[in-house]
C-alpha cells in the first residue's frame, strides 16, 4: 500500500477490548499500511457518541450497541468478532471464594467487603441481572466500587482497594491478581463483540480492510491470546 492510499481509521471500541487492541492494532497497521485512532468507551457512552454524530469509520463493540435503533441505523450489518464469559478475581495470594454453584456464588459475594466492577456497561448490566436473579441486587449496589473503565478493575483489586473484581474475564490480565474462577454454569453467559462499518465512513476502504483483517489467522490468534473465543469462521 502506498502512502497516498493509506488512511487514518477512526475506530470506536468497547472498553474491555483495550488489551486486545494493544496487540491487534500494530498488527493491523503493519499489514494494511493504515493507522488506527481508537476511542475506547462503555456501551452507553458508545451509543451516545454514535447518536451525537461524532465522526467515526468503524466499530468493534458489544452486540448490545446494535440493539439501539439510532446506533444500528448508522452502522452496517454487525459481524461477530469474538465472545467472552464472566468471572471473579482476587488479589494475588488471597483466599479464593467458592463459585461452584449459584448458592455458593451468592454467599461469596455477600461475604465480600467490596467488589470492583463497571455497572454502566453492557457487561455490567448483565452482572447486575445476575445479582437480581440471586436476590442480592441492593446488597451488591452498596458494596460495589464503581470503575469508569474495565481496565481499572484488576489494578483496583491488586491494590487491595476492592476484595473482588467481577466482570469479563479478558480484562483480568494485570499483575497482582488471580482469577478465582468463572461464574457458575447456571449463571454464565458470553458477551458477543461485533464489528461494523459506519454508513458515512470517510475511511471506508481502511474500515473494510480492518473487517477483513479480523478474520485472518494473526487476528484470530490475538483474540485467543486475549482470553476470548474467536467467532466461528464462515465457509460461504
């Protein structure tokens, strides 16, 4: 690719994908010649950003973004990129709570002094639903240490500022923490991340190049290395 045909691609991405794009970003730039300018944010803020008319070329975001009529109307058909489940972390060396059954999970959550999470996000909304299902929503609201971004959860637990961290497992990659385990099977769910091109993308060629790149073996390997499950590869 020549310098004259290279573009700056303005990408909106889910906040929990920051770690993934630290790996994927340079790989894409090297392979395509385009450069990435990425805005990471929570699902509610992403929807607001899209609906406010802020210019962007492509998105890699929780599928929940496409449930908003305004945002969906400004994007091409979503293509699944990856999915990931939910889990719990503790500070390195701390006793790990029992997460084996919904009842044990409930007791462990109630026993914790504080829990770091990001309620204002697609993943956080599901965590809240789990709390409601367990009948402990009010208890957990009182002890939740609210973080602005998913990447802040692990450091908060590592510093001892929260006893537990509860969120998507792919963001639990900071030093000083240990994965206590996934949610119990009866409460587990995977959050799907999908990509799409903005209908009015100025760098549409670069956006299409990103969508194509996300299907390549290096991108799939990066998704796996980030603790996520790559989307099934289509054969049609």
